[in-house]
């Protein structure tokens, strides 16, 4: 899918689940304990240049990307450029569906 | 970067399409996978650009996602006696006639599809009811039929035997 790292919130147990849905577009459903999944300047060197569509599976999903912050509610979505650094996460347990689209 | 609101019709269709992929776990052929990719990319493009209702769009991705959502609803609630084409159309936000046309593209009608699901479930319940305190009328009601003689008639036409015949066969084995 994508190369991601995860930064947990302090004093929380790390848990995650990952269910692939459709490989051809790298669609998967992921869930995590409180924290942030992210791609930093090292990870974006992998050359992945797709657009990622993130559909929130949580009441509050915080996204930082290309110098902007965005908060998504349950069922909201946004597009992210996988070649740019950014993070997706929450102070609560969170989940999302993501996919990678090549244009 | 901007928020695509959950109320966006295209995004709702996309979520429902992805859920149906998740349920079906397709080991699809290359051709089908290609069609799925096309549909998803079209729906994402619509979600980004469309703000109003899409109505009875003839765009294949929209039609396919609508059909998928309707079939998903039918599969989940076929055992509700009050399930009608009007109820599903209302829940999916489309007209009854448009829903009928969509379902007809699968080679069957709404009524035939619901009946088939109910009959298949009834058949399973009858064959599983080996030891039992099981009444055919209860099974008919449980799968969504409210008229027992209609159920008996359809069942016999579909399986070439009566419900009591299937139940008796199950109990003898």
C-alpha cells in the first residue's frame, strides 16, 4: 500500500488493523490507537506519486498536509498527494479508508 | 487540500461502492478490475467537482454505484415484508422507475431478485431444520413472505418440490 510511519500518543497502547479491500487501487481500511500516521521527508523519497483519497471512519480525523490543517468528520474525505509530507491521525482511536489514484 | 463533505452525493456513492467491494471480496478478472478502477476514479472525479445532486446520471460509474448500493440494501433487508422497489428507491434517493431500469440491467426484476433471495434463505432454513419444532409458515414469515400460499407456489416452481417435501426430506436423513 503506502509506506507510512506511526507516532503514538504518549501513554497509549499501540494497536492497529489493516484490511486490504482492492489491491489495484491500493484501497484499504485501517484503524489505529490514538496517534498519527505520517509520511515525512525520508518516506516521500520512495517516489510514490499517486493521489491518496482518505475517507474518514472517525468522528474527528486531523490532517496536516502541504502547510494546511484540516479536520474531517465521519464520512468526510480529502485528497492528499502521496509525494508530499503529511499526517493523518487523532487523539482518539481512529480509522479511515484510503486509496491511491494515478492520474 | 479541501474537505469533501460526507453529504456529497458522489462521495456517498463512492463509500457505498467501496463497502460493496469489501463485502464481495472479488477475485475479479482483469476486465472487471479495470472496470472497477474506472468507476472509482470517475466517482472520485465527481466527488471533487460535483456539488449538486447528480440525478439519473447515465455515467456508468454513477449507475454502477447506485445499482451496487441498491443491491446491497436488498441483500441486507430482503426478509422485511415491507421491502418494495419504492422503499429502496426512496432510500437511495432515486426514482422507482430508474431503480427498476438499473436492476433490469442485471437480467432480472426487483420482485424476482427479492423472491429469489427469500426462497434461497427459506430452502436453507428448511434443510437445516432437521430436528424440529419448525413450522413452514414461520419460515415463510421469517424470510419475508406474508402470504403462505404465495410462498408455497413460488417455492414449488423454483425447487420442484413443496416446502413440506424439503422439510420431510431433511428430517428423514
